[in-house]
C-alpha cells in the first residue's frame, strides 16, 4: 500500500512525524504533489505553514505493516 508520512520541519529541531495517510485514489492522474500537500494540511497539519510541512512517499507491506521508504520518487 502506498502512503505518505507527513513531517513538520522546525528549524531548530529535527523534523517531527505528525501523521501517515494511505493513498486510496484509483486514478493516478489525480495524484500530484499539490494534492498530497493539500490533503495533509487539511487532515494532519491544521495551522502549519506550507514551508514547515513536507511528506515522504512510503510503501506499507500489507502483510507485515512494515514501512518501506520509496526511493523511486
């Protein structure tokens, strides 16, 4: 399963994981960096400025639940 880990980057500290959202859209043409960021801001990052929020795409193994970084993007 594809998912996105959302982080807040505090300049004086290391980035903090604030949430993980699974990708459920079937139409891949709707999946853009902007749509992912808008979704993350609305669900897990209320009040976080655009510059402080970022995400990484990960793969979650459906059998084990283990998170694997997706280095292909």
